[in-house]
C-alpha cells in the first residue's frame, strides 16, 4: 500500500472518530437545572408619589439566587402603593421603594413614619448653588441671625451656625422629581421642602422667624456629622478687636462713690423782732421799742432760741408790759 493512501485513511479515521465524539457529547443532557422564580418589574416609568396600577407592572422569571430578600413577587402586592422615589421602566420592585398601602399619594406618601415635611423660604435661591439642588439631595441648613447686644457684643453684631445636618430634600418648590437636565430653574425655586424630625421642625420654624436660613449641598455618600462651631461677624476681622483688658473693664461695673460723712447742721439762727410801741402815762404819751426773739420750730416742738435771758423780752412778755402800762 502506498504511503499517501495510508495517510489519507488515518486522517479520515481520526475525523470520523472526532465527529462521533462531538455528536455524542451534544446529545448528553446538560448540568443541573437552573431554578427560577417570578418577581415584579416596572413596565413603565413611575414618578415619586405616583400610585402604582396593574398596567404599570409585569412579572419576569429570574434566577432565585439573584432575588433580593425584599423583592416583590406578586403584582397584587404592589398595586395601590405609591412610589417613594423615581422608578424607571425595567427596575425590579422592592419593598423599600414603595410606601405602605393606604399611606396616600403625592407628598404625604413620601414622608417616612415619624418624620415631618417642613418648607423653608429661599429668597436668595438664585444665588445659592445656582439651582443645582434637586429632590433627593442631602443638605445642611445654616442659620444667620443678627445680635442687638450693643457695642460690646463679642459676636460683632451677627452670627452664622449650622442648625441641621444631612437633611433630605423632598421637593424644590412644587417639583418632587428631578427635571430633565438635572437642574431646577432658580426663578421657579422659591422654597425647599425638607424631611425632618418633629424637634428639627421646631428649630427650623424658630430659626426662620429670627433669622435667615440657607442650605449647603452634601455628597450623597457623606452621611457623617461634621464638627462645627458658630462663626461670628467678629471672626471676619472687619474691625480691630479690642484688647481683653479693655473688654473686661468695659463689662465691669463702675465703682460706687465713697459715702459722704454725715455732718450735723446747726439750727437756723432765731429771728429777732423789734416792735415800736406808744406808751401813755396819765396824760403824757411816749414811745418805746420792744425787742424779742421769735421761737424756732423743731421736730420736737417749739423751742425758744436763745433761752430766756435778762434784758430780752419775748412776745408774751411784751404783751404783758403793754397791758400793764395801759392799766396804769
């Protein structure tokens, strides 16, 4: 037999055996069967606060190991429940994405149990973040308030402090979803609705009435509490600070003047009265002058001043003299 014929025969035999093995392997049954189960998917886009209906939902089979623990497996379990956030077509529905049945629709359905929705006014929104705030963002709330403590106020007349941290935005004015382009028109954003606790709502209300509220945008993954302290107008060094000794002396009360010693005052001088009189001795008339001292009045009564002295007459003595002379 020629070598060429032998080689062709061997190659034909090898190819035949290979084809037979391949066909045999294809006819073998596959590995273990993959277990699948049905879960609910969104068949259309759903906006936050919108109530789900049956046409918005569909069932799909997926591998069991890919199904989340809170995945919704029946369409009936999702119907008449409001979406807590934006749900895109083809998203798998989960319990945490839907409000409880009966929680309502719109804004009320977006508020978590135990939380409150509080709206703050933003008169300077156009200059704050230029309209880049969107529903779902996390922000810090800053309060700026003026002080009326006078020239010695350590704050310098105003102060800004971080009132709240890591607060979620529920709505920008009336928009509860992020618009196309992920940007809010600043002219349409006159208020921001935040989701806060009842205690935080009280702080916002008081701060809004006593000062001006602003917000600062946070990274979505930054959920830590920042350690901050109030910033005072004096920290900006718009005017030189007074030395501590000057401030201490300004706050210290002025010393009281020394007491004035009591010096008793002498009583006022008595009033000397001279009274001219006319005398009559029989048929002979004459003139005389009576001198007497008026008594002074004190807290203890009337006291003559000075005491009765020889040669001095009182009013009573003068009256007696006139009567005696007249009787003579």
